[in-house]
C-alpha cells in the first residue's frame, strides 16, 4: 500500500509539473506553481 501511495504521489507530482510547464509556455510565467 505504501508503494502504491508513493506511486500515485509521484504521478500526480509529474502531471502537475507538466501542467505548470504548459501554462508557463502559454502564459509566459507560472509563479503560483
């Protein structure tokens, strides 16, 4: 279960990082991420 939660956390972290990068490239900056 611990590894499952770690995996989900990593996936959410990576997705949020890519989303932040996408917003940064579209809007110019993403300081709130």
